[in-house]
């Protein structure tokens, strides 16, 4: 293991000491030109500037020119007259290239006349796109098999023994890994954007190793700086913790990770998102419940550090107890591209690993527990899995049932059944209980003392309808049964609008209203949040002839009511905007205002695709994308009191509102 770490260490030494010097051709000194295969960071206009700086050092040349090619076809040309200052004449050019699935080339000429020119240099296969880093230990290295796939729009920067250079991902060292290049493939094909990834991971590395600035951390940072891409870093993918989890004290991981976060804040303040992987299950030896606490710390990192988005790496195909094979790493790469789509590429639907929000007894008999996940999740309860047992087991194979891998007060096999409803998983107990905690999945598997055991836990796993696995969670509190009461929901048409009414639940702290179109086979839904004192909603966005299902539930921090629902098809004509009024402003409803937690935004004319929030000084503090929905809910729970400017992008219009946030 140490030998492998040393090998990676030496690879990064080779790349990190490389410096870019001016290149001399005899006729000219090229101070700044692109390199073959180089990726430049795209800007907000989806373009990148390519600069050419240098000095002609031979007398007699009249002008300098640069020819630009796109996919081998001439695409641009610039020329500038030379003005000698003594024996040298400086020159500079700037070209723009688009971030797209196209490669650019440049030819640099020194010219005495229109028919007398000398080619000074040519640069090929230049692209514009996005920049990412991968960091961690062996599963972040992600190279269990020799994967031959290459993609001309998946780039990296590194060294296979000589000077650092640009190249195709996995064609030069250090490899970006299997999930890295699969991420790059999906981003290129789905969003038409090239990417560059640097992978600074090392097998067996602990957090002590990975926070050493004289070693892996420093060398990755140096390489990132050399690319020139660091100011535009999109995200860091971090998979690590196996070393600490298998040590004598798994709880050393969290404080060591806090140190790494502080280092990232200093050296990567520009990064938009950090994706941290929750460890899959591994086993062998005695059971250690502290490993489950480590996973819980990973699951909840976003509560401590909003820039972090945890990701559940468990449950992909081909887990062998230590690493994934080709299929598993490819699946992870596709998952990460789904997550990045929402955060970086304008994808409207948020996709993430489902994470438990609360659990509570949902019957007075205490024979049923409801687990609630994020509002936008649609959960799936899995079928049983059959696995071959390891040698020494009493049976040759075992049936793994999801209900058996929940732990109530640290005891397993206390559940009779389970089911999924919207964003909830509901389980029935074999007998009523007074349990106070619930845990999903063992802290390790297999472990000493089991009479029947497979080599590795291969499922079943809780998932959402997108296929992302839910996070393992560790001894979370089960809140007692609370009878919030029974909701009823009524709908009617009044003045060309759908009007909804519901009864008050005395102990509810708010209500969540969902809307579905009955013709939508994908089950997409829109959500609004209402305060406890609101018992009516007029929907100005309902369209004539569309059948809608409205569904509402009351909630508190510890419980939720059952759903109440109603179906209505609006028969009247849609509301017309009064002539002479500001259509752009009338078409957007924003409430409540003042707000404490959620801002509801409703568009009556065109779908909402982006919401931004700014301070009164114009600094953007938050944004969120939406799937061209009539309804949008914007969470401001993480912001402080004060006045803000809300900007709503709907259709091809933008509406603004002043919002007061109170705490």
C-alpha cells in the first residue's frame, strides 16, 4: 500500500515542478500561446478567450497573423502590423472560441509580404469547457480494471514521467479514473460541454495524508494552478474514509475532514460545489457501530457546510466489499452527472440521494413508523435479494429482505413489511413497540457472529424513482405519535380560478400543497408551502381543460398528517391580463412577504425556470433552477434576516420583487 502511495506521490512531483517558459522559434519568442489539447475555462457567455503574446526578434517582418480553424475548417483570421522597438517587435492577439463539441486549431505566421510568410507554430485540438477535481483514496482512484475508453472532449493535465502536458483523460498520468471519464462522457453528450478533470487521489491515503501540503494536497493544488483553470473550478468530488473507518477509531474522520474543509476554503474559495461520497458497506472482523456514525456524519455534511452535497455511493452494481468493478464505477459517473446537471448545467429537476428528514410513529398503536425524505423525492421500496453465503454459513444462500435491515433501538428483524408513498417509506412492526431510534443498514457487513452471511451486502437498497440509493442513516430519533387530525380538501371554480379550502389542524406548523396533472405519466409534481394560519389558496395558474390533482398534508417538526386530495378540471377561460397593466409583473405572484422559511412563486403565463436572490447591494446569495413549472418553492431557511431582491425568470421574461426575511 505504501509503495503505491509513493508511486502516485512521485507522479505528482513530476507534474508539479513543471514550469511554463517562453518558447523561442528563432524568428519569434512566444510568451503566451495555447498548448496542444489544452482546455480553457468557458465564461458566462459560454466562450473562452485564447491569447497570443510574443515578440518578433528578427528584423524585416511587416506583420504577424494568426489563422483559426474549427474542426479543421478555417474559422477566423487576424493580422497586425509590427512596430519594432530596437531589435524586437511585440505582438498580441485574442480569439474567442465556443464551449462546444468542436476542436480548434491555430497557425501563427510572421509575414514579410502577402506572399512571403513563415509558419512560426501550430496548436491543435484546443477546446473550451469546465474544470473539476477528484480527491480521496482508492475508490476515488477508481481503476480496478484497465478501461480503454477515451473521449476527445474529456481532457486532463498531468505527466506519465516527463514534463506535464495536456492530454485525453486516462491516456496520461494521473488517470482521472473510471467514474471520472464516465462523468465527462455524459456531460459532453448531454450538455455539449468539454471538461477537464485532475485526479489527485491515492490508494490507502488517510485524511492525515490528504491534508499534507507537502504531499498529495500540495501537488494537486500546484497542478490545478498550472492549468490556468483554477479560478473557474466547478466542483470537487471527494471519496475517502475507508482508512479511518477500518482503524481502531473511526471517529477520527470527522475532525480531520473539518481541517480539510478549512484548507479548501483557503485554496479553493471559488469552487461551486463539493460532492462528498458516503461510504458503502464493507465487512470482516467484529462489528463496530462507530462506522455507522461516520456514515451519519457524511450524510449530514450539508447541514454544517452548505457548499457540500453528500452522495450515497452504496448500492451500485458489482461491489466486492472493497471496490467497484467497471459497471459500478460507470454507474457512479452517471449519477454524478445527474447531480451536476442541476447544480452546474441548468437542469431543472433536482436529483440527489434521498436523505432521511424525520421519522415518527404514524399510528396510535405504535405499530407503524413513517420515514420522510426530501419533498422532491419519489421513493421506491425494493424487492428481496438472494445472495450466496460465504463458507462456514449454515445455509448456502440467504434471502435479504429490506425490512430486516432496519434497526429499532439497535435490534434488527423487528419489522413485518414496508411500502413507499410519495417521499415517504412506511414500515409495519411485527408487534407494537416503544422504540426511540431507527437505523437503516448495518454499520458493517459481514461481521463476526453471523450464522449465515454473504461476503458482501448487495442489497436490497432504498432508492428513488431515478435509481439513486438512499443514504444509510444511524440511530435517528423516532418521534412519538402525534394526532395532527384529519385534513379535508375542497376545490371549486370562482372567477375563472381554482379555489382550494382545507380545515385547520391545531398542532400543524404548516401545510404542503402538491399539484399533479392527471395526464402526466412521469408523476412530476409542484409544491407550495403555507403557514399554519392559511386555510385557502386561489390558484391563478390553473389552465382551462387541464385535470389537476391537488394533494395537501399538514406537518410539524415531528410528524405529518395523512394526505387529503381533490381532483378538478377548470372549465372557465383563463384569466386575461388587463390592457395597460404591466403584464410582466401581474403574471408573477410571490408570497408570503415577509417570509420566514419558504417563498412561494406562482406564474400565470409562462413556466418558471430560474429564481435568484440578491442582497440590497446586488450580491447574489442563492439561486435555484426549475423545470418550467407554474409553481416554485424557494427555501430561505439558511439566510439571515433582512431585505432581499428576488428575481424570477419565467419564459423569456424576468420579474423582480423586494422580499423581507424575518427570523
